[in-house]
C-alpha cells in the first residue's frame, strides 16, 4: 500500500494538530524493515525549523494494531527504564489509518549499547507488577494476542498464549500430530515450574533483534512492542530465538538479575509461542521447527 496525496494531507494535519502549530510537509521517503505496514520518513517544517517523523500507514481496518502499539510504547516509556520512540499522533482518514512517531537515527546494537540494553531491560523487569496479563488485547505481529489479568502465570501462558496458537494451527490445517502433541505439552508443562515461581514483569513481548537498536550515543531503543506482564524469561528467551543481540546483552542482564535454574528448558517453551505464530503466519520451515520444539520439550518432561 502506497501513501497517496490525500493520505499525506491527513498525516500532515495530524502532526500539526499534535504539535499545536502549523506543519508544512516538504517530503517523504520509504523506510524498510517492516512487513505489515507502509513505513515512511515524513519531513517538514514548523516555526522552529526543519523536523522529521516516522509514519506507519495501513488500511483503516488495521487501526487497532496502531492503537495497541501506541499503548505498548506508552507503557514502556512510563516504566522509565528503556528508551522508546515518542508517540506523536495516531488516527485515520476514512480508508487509511496511521501512527506517527518521533524520528530517531538508529544503528544496530553493538557491545556497548547491547550491554546497556541488558542492564536497562533488567531494570524494567524488576519494577513490581500486581498481576500477569494486560488490560487490553493486542497483537503479536499481525496475529491477535488475547490478554486479561490473572494471578496464575502458568494458566495465562497455557490459555492465552500456547492454546490460541494451536487453535490457529488447526484452523490453518497444519499437521494434526503437531497440534495433538502440542496440546499434550500444554497439559504437562507444569513440570517446568515445579521449583520456579516467576515474578510479574512488564515485558516488551516481541523482543527479536529487529525491534531493538541504539542512538548514536549508545542509548538502546526498543520499538514495535507486544506488551503484557509476564515472566521476564519470556523476553530474554526471544532474544535468543532469531539472534541479533550481542553476547554482552545477556551477560549484562545476568549480572544485573541472574536467571533462575531451569531457564534453558523454559526458554524453549516460551519461544514455542513465537515459532507457532510464525508457522501460522508463514508456514514453511516454521512448521517443522514447531514440531521439533514440541517433541524436544515433551522429551524433557518424561
């Protein structure tokens, strides 16, 4: 989906309303990296001079994704531990919806910024929370992510994370044996928590390497969250699923707040959620990866 002239007029007006001053749009340029929305750099001028913003656009029916993203960014910003882009504006113009964020010049994480992110993420995870879950539903990628609140973490993980993905798998007619074995795992996964009671932590929720970067001064930045309150291990686990994080990240996290014994097995249980989601969205090799992960986890329970 490309932004047409009317889209850009709506966006410029939305930015101006948020800034409470005139904003003259002077140019746009595409931004790569996303697969769900159209992403643009928006350049313009205000009374103070030239300025830029980051804009995401999609059909109006996708407005809920932008609302959930803005909610997640606000929650992480309020926690005060990790930098996130500031939300400037969100809205829709009939056929299109958009989210406007501050423009940040970002670079990949290196040893220095990765270590800072490890320290800062541990700080975010340490902030006390009352219950697991989240007050609103949101999304993991483009897939619905149902939340709600509970005191029972394992029940939440079973009922709000693994079982919905297995139901999606059945709907998409993925292998029935994988689904049956996955349901067996859900029933028996209490074995991974016999000596472990996780604290309730604010999670980014979709912490793969593509959702983390750094400013020029080394300040780490997170974006595209799928927030909820859960076991901190779920965030750390995802950083190991697809790579993209320097080894200094985990070392710094461990120094700030060491992970509990049994993390390695639970890491695979937590990452199964994301592998199943990828299998539901993209099929292909992710289906086999999910099958293998389920069998490995079941073997550890025996």
